[in-house]
């Protein structure tokens, strides 16, 4: 579909960029939520094994997953907001 004016193409580009930005933010939210759920599941799986000596290790591992995910999300958001 051809554009009638340069302003039409500029408007389309602006809408496309806004949509891409919105989708990226949504993807980051889903990524963070997924990592949180996986970390929780990891800890719960260790609890279910009744090997409580491993629980501190599982909790530390889950905390590292969350911290890495949070750092990734913060970094990407910082880059796309420039």
C-alpha cells in the first residue's frame, strides 16, 4: 500500500516503533514472571524431596536466577529507553 505523503509514512513508522516498544516491555515482563515461577518451582521441588539439607542451596540458586533476570530486564529497558 503506497503512502500519499511523507507524514503518513512518518505516522506509520511512529506507530510501528511504539508497538515494538510495547511488545518488548511485555516480553520482558513475561520473562521475569517465568523466571520467578521456575525459581519457585525449583525450591518447591527440593522441599518435596524432603532433603531439607539442600533447601538453602536451592533457595540461593533461585535467588541468583531472579537477580540475573532482574539485571537483564533492567539493562534491556535501559537500552531501549535511550
